[in-house]
């Protein structure tokens, strides 16, 4: 079965939607970097934000002031989280282990 080829309008719309998503993710990461939001608050949100769910865990943790990339790798390894895992794909146990490691 062949993959359908999008029309130029569909392609333009998809590119615009992707740009908006990247912009929203950058705003969330900037708010973590500035201290407006914390990783535990994002992970424990009662209504998960679809923008936050698509951010890679390593990218979010690297935005935390005081956490080096080496420390992020160690934290994720201790929590059993792979390097390409996104926030929305974390299990309850992984979230708990990550929150425990952050505190």
C-alpha cells in the first residue's frame, strides 16, 4: 500500500502546526529554565498538557538550573528512562523514580 502524498496545502498546514508545537515546547522549556515552572509540577499535573507530553525527558531535565548533562544521564539511568523517552511515555514507576531522584 502506497503512502498518500499530501497536497501542497496539507504540507503547508502540517509545517505550520509543527512550527507552533516547537514554539510552545520552547516556551515550556524556557519557563523551566527561568524557574517559573518546575519539573515535578509538570510531571504531577492532573490534566496532562499535550505540549509537555511530547518533550523529551532529557531536554526537559537539561533546562533545570544546576543540572549538568552528565547528571541528567545519571538521573535518567537510575530511573530506568531511555534517552529518547518523551514525558508522555513515562510509566508511573518512572515518574516516581524521577521525582524521587530530583528531590
